[in-house]
C-alpha cells in the first residue's frame, strides 16, 4: 500500500513499521522520532549481494555510509559481508569503533584533509578514491612518509546527465567531483598516478547522480568507463582491474515513483559489462557498487506530534509539527516528495490538502506542501515515510533544537540506536 511493505496498518487503524505500532512508539519514546525496520534493511543488503553474485559474480557491494551512518548500521552491513563507502574522518571513526574491516572500506571525498588522509593510511583503508591532482600529491607524500603503497581509484566524470535534480547530478563535466574525460584531464591524472612509487592505480570510479530510475544512464556509464579503461591500456600498457560504478539507485518516495527491482538493474548492467568488454577485448573487471539510499531509505519513518492546524481561507492549511528542517532538510534543499500519514488515523482516507510546517524560525521550514492527509488535530501523530536516507545524516541543531532519537525495529521490538539529544548536549562544547 505504501512506499515499502515494511509499512502497514494494524487492527487499531494505526500505522506500523516492522510490525511495531508507530503510535505506541511515539508514546514510549517521544517525538520527533526516527524508526528503521532493521530486518528489512538486512533483507535489502542480502538482495544487493545476491544480485551482484548471480548476474556478475566478481565484485563487492559497498554501503554508502553518507546515507545514514551509525554504529548499529556499520555492524549490520559488516555482518552481511558488505564493504563500506566512507566520505569523512567521522564516518571512518564510526566504522573503526565497531571493528569494521578497513580493507573493505573505500574512502571518498573531494577535499580530504591531511588529518583524514593520515588516519585512513594508519588504519589501512582498502582504497582511496582520488578526486584531484592536489589530493594525489598529498596522498603520495604521506604514503611515502609511512612507507605505504596505497591502492587508489580515480574518480572520473563520464559526462552523463542522469536526469535528476541539479544538486545531485555528479557525472557531468560541470561538477565539483572528479576528473573530466572531455578535457584530457582524466588521462593526465592516470599519467601522474603512474609516476608515483607509493601509489598503486587499481582502477577508476564514477557516480552519475542520485535517485535515478532509468537504466539508460547506468548502461552508458559502463560503456564510457570501460572505453576509458581500454584507452588507458592502449596509452600506458596497463590493464586496470577494478571499476566502481557508484550508486544512485532510486527508491519510492511517493506514489508516482516506480523504481525497478535492483536485480533487474544488475542484470542489465552485467549484460552491458560483458558486451562492452568483449567488444574491446578487455578482461571483466572487479566491480564495486555503492547503494546507500536503496538500502535504508524506504525502510524508515519519522514521527511527529501535531501542535496546531492553521487554515488561511482560499490559500492553504498549515499543519505544524514538533520537528522540521532540523531533522529533515531535504524538502528545503531539493523540494523532495514524501508520503505523509496520520499514524493514529492511518485507516481513514487522506481527504485534506495541507502543508506540513516545521517549528524552526524560517518561512521555508516545510516538510511537504499541498499533500494529502487525514483530518488531523493537535496531539495527532504524523508519520513522514521514506526518511531513512539523508535525513538524520543532514540533521542540524538549528534554533538549538536537539536531534531526535533513532530506533531500530527487529521482530516487532524497538531498540534505541541513537539517543535523543538533550539541551546539555547542545551546550556541552560551549565555553
């Protein structure tokens, strides 16, 4: 019925996630509250791994930690045999804190600091994804200092428009990420890599964007990247063995979204890989993929308590909640669509058109505009669906509001995996 089969309605007419009553969760833990279906996330991990093994057989799934990173998620993906795509020292530290095997970690980022580079070298991170020439020189300097030969992938801009929001397009030439093919910059980066004794060029990487439903851009990226690997072979006489195709697989945020099952994506990509490799007589590379949103995004709800309902005749009705852009900035950033449900009236029809307003002191602090919702009043619980990716990750303390608690639901039972912040947490670093 909803964005995920994790979301249901029980005999009380209440919304549930992972068989846990969201109204009872709100009563027990307070709001705002973020709840994940841990069992469904585990199922998604298994699906990605099995699809890669079935249709291609030579690669690794890397969970993209930027979607949502915490100790519990790192433990889960480690248990399921996934690697980890990390983009900061904080994500690296989180993974290390639970004993994540660093040889299965890939370190991204367009402006890694000296401190982050040093930390990643010390913990023997598996691969660095190199974004620019300055980073390459810095990494080589520290790798030489610590007597390390570090494996790297070069991030390439394949020049592909992924037909998504401008803020999440990353594969076209006008992007802050990576080396451009069109200008010859990427080939010069290869040449530079090969000149360093403490750098081992293992392969190349691309990421064309986020929330993509069409297979076409992914297939084109495979062709462009393999062609470039062939050009590297012909120019420098080396055969790179690794290809990272990034992530960006779309999920269902609203009724209008219709993502394909990932197994269909992997089947199409594998066919393209085999066909192109045969065409240029290139050995099939070891392939990485980086799902993040596709693993956690739809398996989560955020719960809020309604504070007031304000109707401006002939204009709109505002439903004010006890959270907002501090815990979900995606609408103000991307005008992201969400389904919204009154959790304690979930079995009733959504007959009213409303705007969900946050409590931050900003006119733009909205979660959704002109969306359908049941008739609600103060004290009702509102659930925003598909809030598992880039919500808590992007959360802030704007207006000095504490960030919400996060739950993991397994077998219908809730466990706190991130504690609710307190006012004391807000001021603890003040001097």
